[in-house]
C-alpha cells in the first residue's frame, strides 16, 4: 500500500520574488564566490606551510568534513533562532574562519579554519533551503530551490577566477581576505533586506511545541532508511564528477590548462539548465528530472574510461554537465517535499547529512580505485552507482512525495477530496 505524507498547505505567507532574490539569492551568490575562491588555494596554502601533497589533499577534504559535522547542528540552530538569523550567525562566524585561514601560522590553524568554513557553509546552505521552503508557494518550490542551486554553481564558478586575480596582485592570503569581504557583504545583505515573511515563520515556530532531534529522527526513520539511500547515492555520483574529469585528464597526459578548460565547459553546460530543471519538476514532477539526470550523469561517467582523445573527454564532460544540470536542486527539493512542517529545519539537517556524506564518499571511491591500481575501475564504479540510483529514486520517491509525478499528485488530491466529503 502506498504511503505518502500529507499534502502541504497551499496557502503561504506572501513573499515577493524581488525580496527573495535580494534576501536569499544575492547573499548566496556572494557567499559562494568566497568559498569557490579559496577551494584551489587551500592545498597551495598547505604546501606553503610545509605540507606534502597528501596532507594538502587532506586539508581540502576538511572542508567537506566540516560541512558534514555542521549539518545537524545547523538544523537545530535554524529551528531555535530562525533561518535568517542563522544566516547572519553563519556569515559572522565565516568571517572569523576565513581570517583564521589567512593568518594561519601553521597547518593546525589552517586545518581548524578550513573545518570551520565547512561548518558555517552548512549553516548558511541549510538556512537558505529552509527559508525558501517556508515562504515560496509549493507549486513553485522546485524552481526556487533549483535557482538556489544554480546561484551556488555560478558563485563557485566565478570564485576561482576572482581568486586568481587576487593571487596575482596580493598573494595566497589575499584570497582568504576576499572571502572575508564576501562573507561581510552577504551578511549585510541579509541584515538590511526586509523580512516580513520570515518574521511570521519565526512566530509560528516559537508557538510550536519544541521537539528533540532524537524524536525527529525516530519518527521519520522510515523516510531516512529508504530515501536516505537514494540521497546518499545521488550525492556521491554528483560529487565524483568533480574528481573523475581532472584525474582522467591527468591519466591521459593533458596539460593542467587543457583540463581546466574541459572542466569549465562542463560547468558552463551545468549552469545553463538550473531554471528549466526546476520548471520541469514543478510542472511534471520530481522524477521527470531526477531519473534522466542520474541516467545521463551515470552513463557519462561510465563512458569516460573508454575515451582516449581530447574530443572524447570533452564530449563526456559536456554530457556530465547536462546530466548534473538537469538535476539542479533535486535533493533540496525532495528534502523540502518530505520534511514535516513542524520540524522542518531539524529534518533538513539530517537530510543534508545524508547528501553531504554521499558527496564525501563519491571521490573516495574514485581515489580508492586509483590507489588499488585501476582508476578506470573506480570511475566505472561511480557510473554504475549513478545508474542504480535511478531504481532507488523510482521506488521510494512516489512513496513519500506527492510531487513525484502527476499521477501521485492526482491520487493525493483525490484522496484528500474523499476525506473532505466524508
């Protein structure tokens, strides 16, 4: 028997899209520019402080570790003080974290700063997701969240280019000060933009009975046990895309500049599709984007080890960008669909723990394959995971989300009408 959560109420607190753009998308873009700028600088800073290549790689990994560690506390924080206040806290703490990285006298301080950046990023991301879920009408939710994902991609794309200019003018530490500036700007934008809708959200949460994190986990265990696997797999495959392209290009002997161009082309294709992806999910249902996304992305990753020329790798990279772009915002949207309204921030904190854990695990699988002597096997394994994840999505999403496709929406509406008549 199919079990679904109750349809969320259609009536929402009015929220002009201009306000959302200024109060959520603008600070998201600016904040992600700072994070994107420091990504290629972290290993260089570590080497500059005396680290070998292995330790430098570990420093980059600490960013993801910090994000995983911050996911659940981020949900608790947003539930207690509100989404927008949580963004302000994250922006403030990120200023301190970036400054710590800039002034780090040794690897220990640099590692602590990078870890803190990951944790503050977790708070900022979750607060934006929870806020949009609250104030955007449910039938436009996917567009709003896919746009948030697209804005994050654009920021991450711009950041390294700005960082390169700063390095040329000032040096490595200058990039961290650039990130300090972007954090300050993002916090100021959140602070000055009016937030009438958010104030109403905070009042509703304060009037609700407090619920412990353990209760949230226990009462929603079936959702996490079933959809959690799909979320983990999707996160792993999408993150592995960022690793398989540079590693395979290096394996084929391409120059770093050529590899960067290939990666940039893939990212450009990815960024073009975030709004059409959201519109498709709102009109047709989540699975219309989720399943094609993972089939295309998984198939392209699986095909990559069979490419031996620049043209072949570039084609595979473009198809990867296409697959990833079609699925822009899918994990955030699914999380918003199934999150109970009364405990939404805490639920989303646990939800993001699954997706971020997958994001950390995907590159590790590829790296393990390379360490065992077969980079191609590690890449192919992630391609297979991508294709298999479509089965998990098709099996479990309709069980829990009325927005899976048009059929489940009509079925839920009919059931709701029958209950009303009874």
